[in-house]
C-alpha cells in the first residue's frame, strides 16, 4: 500500500507555504506529515494536473483560472480531498 500524498498548492501566492521561512507553521506541518509516513509535495499550476490524495490551498492571494478550478473539481469528484 502506498502512503498518501498531501499536495500543497504553490501557484497562487499563498499566504502560507511549506517553504516560507517567515511563517514556519506549514513547514512544521509538512515535516510532521512526513514523519508520520505520508508523502508531501508542492504543485505548480494546478491546470497541469497534480497527483496526490489531499490538496491544501492555504489562503491563496491570486485567483484561480477556469482550467485550474476545473482540475480541482475533477480531483474532488474522483475522490481527492
């Protein structure tokens, strides 16, 4: 059985990020997820598709384009969370 993967959106100028040093909360979360056996990665443009089990969009400051919204809707429709 493969470990679940949590995908953090990194394409909408999110307020929180697993890479930003000024707010380590999401970096800490990512480390804890990995320590718990889960996969963690960042996604670029969401309309390119993304592979994972959970998508985290943390306070986006840039609007989603129609193709990105459609990709997220398809992800959820297919069982992603």
